[in-house]
């Protein structure tokens, strides 16, 4: 008897996983080619022409949008996200191109006035009942799979170019495919920002891309600041993200983590969200600490295996630094901070005092020096820093200190690529407005490397020995040979922990920010002067689905509300918020006797305590799901939670993972447990074999006695 015949005897005729794989293959074979395109088009909105849409719209400042009180007071009295987003959208422009049940609004955000630069933020209200994807795979991957499916999602989209949105429409879909994409949806669709928030206040940052991601005007820091202000103003509960950010082929979560002990998103309050590949919070923190604390005095001698280049890189930045650089964390942190103060490319600048020797200069050296420094001070006061300022703006600001307009015009005409103090004054013609503009570049960190600026008044040129591009090459070189692809000399002995720690940091991708931690508790005790009270309410569904566990929601009622009015308001809120609660009937308040519907709430319920409303889901709930498209293809009844039927699958991986973390997995054909393909030795570039056995079942098969036939 051969091995193939022996395997047929052991393996069940058809397992559930095999049936599912065969069904998926049959569906893919029978599915018409245009079906996926139709789904993609269902997640896009066609918008009208820009002239028609921009007429009469309000203009908001980008840097202050959604700051407290701007553009309108939000979150008054602790209002929930569902109320705040309505208040914000009341100020937006309703797009004429939005049709059907999906509505779209937009805000014009002004980045600069000179030259005029405006970007447009779109907000799309997605009706989940009509969506091709009811469940949110992002919720399942971050550990929110037991959350009930909300009736609405709000997408906040900042496209890369508004012109492409006007011609091709606004795409707001999220990749729900089974294969992991190398880049987020926002990258493939040209969005600088894509965030989605469910109606219950839980959201996800899907994509964010700054200058390196294709932005023309706004940086990644500015976009992230905008998103953080929006979430804070709207009282979002929690926001998750999958950190795959890269800079110059370097993973930022590893580079920034070793330098600062936290992810790049940590400066906005995002913290460790959930394990991936079984990496716990303690293991993640210990890995970062181990990489940060590697002593350079021990590391540098071992770098000689790469030649003399890496040791020279380390000693060069130790010499430039004004303080001690003792370990790897200090070195990477200093290099990242130095990068922001270096010129972008190799430049040559002249001492500004050389303009005093020009024939057209009829002013003393002291007056020219005062005028030049007045120009620099005017540029330094510009907001945001290091932006380009028109000649007229600089001239008007400097006139407050220099009364001689002839002297001021001479200095402005002469300054261009000149060093004044610790700055290089740049001058260029704006290609759009054809207006002369000036900008400052801080070079204080590189002047010591060139011996400083000459003290005499000649036209001596100063060439900077270190540029931003050179520093990035050095940083990439260190990252590659120390963290990404360490040599055998750095993987043995005392350095054996480097690849293991780096792998654990890279495997940590899920980060979450809890915005409610930053909210101060609101005292709304219903006393004198309080018109409304906020109560924390949840539901107790009698004889219902075990998945019908509703989270607590903030419900606002008048201070004089009765128990009956509270039940009606809770019933309305939960019906509107969750698809599975559309037929919920509130019957009683737990802890309050029957027959108190006319009694005031404040006399029976303590403010600040949790209020539980008991009730039932109507018998026509199934019919309502059918009417809303609750039964999907393949006669599969729609799940009530974000994890749904997929959330019931068993994950048992050798790395310790016991839940779906978003990484690629395969199902064992014997025990039907799911396991990471990487942990099973299958590379990401390889397909899962037709017959897959987990490590436990594989060992069980190998331990069986051999049959000799």
C-alpha cells in the first residue's frame, strides 16, 4: 500500500475546511469577471464639477479645524459621537453628486493664503445594510469582533488630488480581500487620509500618507494632527490602526521604536493594541529596551566585519553631537532629530556681508546688517515655520523696524542663498503665482562642521559637509546591517538577541488610542441649572441570541424625564445604532419596579451609575433582516457582530495566538484549527498547499505505526 492510499484511509472524506475551499473555488470559477468591479463601484460616489460645488461654500482653516469651539462648539455636555458628527456635518457642503442612500459632505480647508492652497476633506455616510460588506474585518483583527454591527459608518477621506475625485469619483471602500495587501486602500486609491468611524464611536485609521506618500502640500504630521483633532472633537471612543508606515525602505515602527521607545504614532497617544504572532505587551517592551540599550562601545568593534564604513558612520555622529551618545537608541534618536535641521540637498551658500561690497550699496555695514536681521526675524515669525512667504509680506513685516524702504528693497533684492546668523535665506519664484517668495533654512547644526561662517566681509562660499540625503543614506545603512539583515557576527554571543527582538517589534502592528481616557468626567447631577442629564445605558435582551450583548451608550434625557421616557429614548438610540436591534422593545429598567413609568428618573436612578434596560427583540426580526438583505449569498444568515461566523473559527497556532490577528492563516484539514502560514513554514510568496496539516496533526500522523503491505 502506497502513502497516497494510506492517507486516504486516515483523512475524512470531506472536512468542513475542504468543503469551504471547494465552494470558494467554484464560486470564483462561476463568478462573472465584472462582479468584483461592480462591488468596487458600489463603494464609490460620483461627484459633480468643481465650479458648481465650490460656489458659496465656507472656507475653514486647516491648522485649527476641529479645535475646541471651531468651527462650532461640539461635545457639549458630553454628547456622543453620533450627535457630534451630525452637528459638524451641518456646517459642511452636501455634495450634489451623492445619490441614493449614500450621502457625502465636504469641507474646504485652507492650508496657506499666500499662495492660496486649499484641500478638501470628504465625509461619506455609509449605510451598512446596503453595503456589500456588512462586517468590518478591521474590528475583528483588533479584537473588537464581539461588537454589534452598527447601522452606519462614517468615512473621512482626504484625497491626494481633488481633480481625480471629480473625474473618477470618490472611492471609500476598505480592502476586505483574504489576501494581505502590501499597501493600504488609501495608497492604491490616492488618498492622503482615510479614516472610518462606526456609529458607536469605534473607528480605524485605514491610511495616512504625507510627502513621501505623494502629498504635494501637507505633511504626514499635519494630516495626523487633523485626524486627531477630528476624533477628539467628535468624542470618538477608540481608534485602531495597523502600523505599516515606512520611510526610505525602513519600517518606522522599528526605527522609531528603537530611537524613542515607542511607535511613530505614539506621539498622538496610540499604544500597544493587541498581540500579533503571540507577541505580548511585555515582550514588545522588553524587545525595544534590549535594542535601545546596546552599548556602542561594544557594538562598534563588531561592525568592522562590514568594513570601515559603519564604524566611521557611528564615530562621525558621535563627534557631531554635543552630548554623549552611548547606546544604539541615543544614536538613532540623534540622527532622526538632526535630519530635520539639515538642508535637503548639497548646497552652497554665501555670507550675506558680501552684499555690502556691491557697487549699488550706499548704506553703512551696520544699517545693512540691521536690515538683513529684520528680514530674518520676519521670516522666523511666519506660521507655520519654514514656509515660503511672499516678498510683499516680508517687506511689510520688516517695515516695522526698518524705515528706509530703499535699504529694505536693496537687501531683499540681494538676499538669496545667503547665510544670516544660523539661517540660510532662500529665494525662489512661485511657479503658480509668479511671485517672489522667501524661506528660512536652519543650518545651526551643520555650521560647526564647516568651521562656521567667515568673519570678514568677502564673498566666501560655504559648502555644507552633511546634508539630509547623506544622513538618510547613513541611517539606512545602519538600519539594514544592524536591524534588518544583521551579519552572523551580530547574531551570536551577546548580540544573539538582536534579530529576535527586531522580529518581535516588527510583528507588533496593532495600535489603539482610547480617547475617553483624555475626557474629563462631566458632572451632570441633574441639580439646579442642569437642563439635561447623561446616563450610561445598556440592554439586557431576554431570550435572545447570545451575541446580542450591547455595549454601554450615553443617552441624554431631560432632567425631569420619567422612566417611561427614558425607556423610549434608550429604545430609539439602540434601534438607530445597531442593525440587530431594529425591533428591540424596551420593557423595564433593571432595579426599578414595574409600574413606575410615570415616576421621575432622578428619583429612582443614581446619576453616574449604569442603567440596564431589559427587553426583547421582536419576532419579526428575522423578517426584517430578510427585507434588509440579511441573508447573503450561499444562504448564509448575516451575523449580528463584527466577528460573525468567521469569529467562531478556532485559532491555535504554535506562536501562542488564539484569535484572528489579521495575518495570513491556513486551516488544518484534520482538526480544522487555524494557524499562521509563517509559523507553519510557508513563505508569504508561496501558496497554501491543497492539503494542509497543522504541526500537531502532522506529528500525530508521523507517530502512527508504519503499515507494511
